[in-house]
C-alpha cells in the first residue's frame, strides 16, 4: 500500500500507533487513511471500512458502540 502525504498527516495526528482500527459493524481491521470513513460519537472516533457501515452505525450508534466490535 502506497501512502499519500495526506495519509501520513492523518496517521501522524492519531493518538495511537499503529494506525489500525476495527470497524464496529463487521470487525474488519482498517488501515487508517485520509479517506477512511469516520464518525464521532460521545467523544470517541469510530473508523469504518465503508460508507455503508458508517451509515449503519450512525442510524443506531448505541447498538454498535457497546458491541463486540467496539471502536478503538
């Protein structure tokens, strides 16, 4: 995977390393890049493998924020 300068800026600003998250909808591992879909909920940023998963989370965040695949 070739990272862009924008990807490097996003990853450098993260408060954790490596720049990998888990999608709270399906549990897939995500390499956080500039275009990675995100959703902030109750002071926590959740990362998603697709815009469809982000929309599903946004429709019922309490259901997923407490689930087995809780965001990092």
